[in-house]
């Protein structure tokens, strides 16, 4: 298995509070991703990073921010959590050639977030 | 926007049967397609990756095909086993990330 960990694995929080999820990799892969998985929607991309301090938005980025200060860590922050952000969050990593994702994408175990 | 559809949404088969899962996508300009397995409450495990220039990939009892021009891929599972029970996800890469289908939930009964 690819060396990807996510923390916390479970979290319950209240509406309006800030939340930060962490993804840590030991593979030294260039690309890192945050997805959310919801019933009826499948997995949707929130943000991704193509290098240290290089990030871009995905399909459902509103209400989320990210940071990548080191190759191994990619943080996802919910500035003010809402009930609609209750979901399972997955981090993924991949190596790539240039801008095109040609290699397998590996996923972490997920974080279950409940916003009350 | 790339749309990925998986049919059927759920499937139940007796052990030993061969089965086919289907994936279709709307934009044929893809770089590759990946099949994943997801067990309940777990992350995704990559099964097969097919580059756009390839027609199929095989791993053990799994065979995935790709027809880019028609926007279709199939995942063939031979001699199914109860341990194959899981959700199978198809994901298409059109650039920097993956677009996922909603998955096929497979149950293999003993």
C-alpha cells in the first residue's frame, strides 16, 4: 500500500467552527488531491496540488482552502464548517509527467466528518 | 464537463459466475481510465489503469477494456468469489485529476 495517512480519521464538529484535515505521504509524490464522497454524488475533487505551494481548485472548492508547505503534507481547511460539508474526505497522491496525470492515483483511508 | 456513468448500480451474483461491469463517459478526449475497488468504510484500492493508447489491461481474474472512441470501458471479473463483494468505481482522467462514476455495488453470494 502507498504510504498515505489522514488525520483525524473521525471528527464531529459544530456549524461555524474551523476544521483542518491533514494528509501525509511518505512516497515523495508530486501531486496530492482532496476529494469528498457523498451518497448519490460519488467522489468529487475539492482541491489539488502539483507541488509545494502550488495548488488549484477542483469541482467543489467553495468553502474550502488548502495549503502545502512541504512535499509530504497537504492540509484541507473548512474555514467555517456547515452541515453541507458533512462527508467522507479522501486524500490521494500521484506521480506525474509534466501536467498530465499518467500514473495510478493512490488513496488514503479517509476522514469521516460530521458537522452538527 | 466529463460525465461518467456506471451500469448497473448494483449487482448480485452467485459465486463462480463471470460478470461484466460497465462504464461510459461523455468526452472521448481522455488520457487514461482507472478502475478502483472500495470496501465499506474503507478507502479506494486501484485495480487497473488503462492508458488511452491501450485496449485492455489484465490482472489476475480481472480484465478491463477501453474503447475510447465510443466512450466505454468494461471490467470483467472471472469466476467471482464472495471476497469480490465491494463497490467498483470507474474514473476517467481528462487532464489533471479524475472524474468518477457513482460505482457498481457488487454482492457475490456463496
